[in-house]
């Protein structure tokens, strides 16, 4: 795959200015899927939230033309399934870390008593709150303006939320890849410290996929101060040292094949074994995992 040049607006400003701009870009994938006649999920707010800049970023990504939305559609489908499983099993809280422009509280059929907590940077929270000011969520919704890099503040937040619920599912969709191994370990320990945080849904990539993404996206993200960092050789086993074990692992490639979103030229690869994401090395693998407390 050819290396991507930094992408800029007509005025010369980088299209991806910071980590928050990646949320505008990802919202375009949700919008495209939502507008299909056979959509696997519906997000009527995605295109409005993505705005013009989200469209420009998506159009500037050469690798993302045509049918290349499938990894993000697969990821969304997997996370949706884990959320609904959590609700059916009596979960009373969902905490969405680095929530970005996620609109699940407005789009999914969630119990009115479910507490949903979105955590993100103040500017992102303010932007989404303004766009959705006239919309009504299906469940109880709290938004927390917080930089997750502030360790003391996030530990205080986790303690408060942990005391307010009995069965919590934590989401970190699209977050961990931007953190170092040490930062992921520290976050894992902080989450494990709360007894009511029973499950954690993450997305994960292999070293091989991380390298491929760095070649295609690296310059644009480096330019925005948000380089890709985390693709552990151990796969889901990385989290065992912090008190978590993987109980469900879904390959995004195999999921895309199952939901009929995988491009034809990749279908043969979906037949290969993936060892649940473990010890992938140079192989290109991405997946969604549900971790549970050990």
C-alpha cells in the first residue's frame, strides 16, 4: 500500500488537526452504512455530526474509497452486540471512554433505567451536546468533560461511577491504539480496581496491522499529534497482567464476511484461522474483544 501524504484543506490547514477530528471521520462510516437499504444499524445523526470536515477527511483517504468502510462497520456491529448482551444480562451502566461522536444512547433500544456515561475531552463533549441539544436519549445519559490522560481525575471518576452501579460495561472503541503499552496497562489497572466494572469491550490490532496503518495513516496522524502506538504481540493476553482475561474475541475480517460487508478480493483471507488474535506478529489482524475481570 502506498504511503499517504499529509492531507490538507484547500487553505493549507491539516484536515486532521487533532485526535478529536478522527471522530468526524469515523462518523462518515456510520452515516454511509445507515444510508444503505440493507443497513445493519441506523445512526440518523452521524452525517450531521461529521460535518463537512468529516466528509473531506474521508474523501482524502485513498485506501478508504469504495468498499473500504467494512472494518468500522464490523467494529460497530460487534460493539453493539456486546452492549445488548450486557443489557440482557442485567447490566445497569455503560461507560464509554473517549466516546467521540457515538450516538448509541439515541439510536439503540436501551432500557430507560440504564445509566450511560460518556467521557471525552471538553471540546468534543461541547460540540456533540450542541448538535444533539434537541434530541432525547433512550436511557439516562451523563456526559463527563475529562482528559483521560489526567490519571488522578480519571481514578476519581472511576471510583464515583463504580459506587453508583452494580454491573458495569466499559467501552473503549478506537481509543487504545493511540496509547503506549504503559498507558494501556495503567488504564487497565484503574478499571480493574473497581469491583463493579465487570466487563470491558475493546478493539485491538496486531503489530502487522499497526504497521500497515502507520504506512497509510501515519503522517496524517503524526501531523495531528496523534500517532498510532498500540498493537501488542500478545493480543488479548496483554491484559492478563492487569487483571483482565478475554472471554470473547471477534475478528473484524471474519465478522465482515459474516455480515456480507467484506470486499470480494478479501473473502479468501476470511477463511484462514486467526488464533483469537494471539501471537499474530506480522499478520494483519484486527478484532473486538470482551474482557472480564479475573
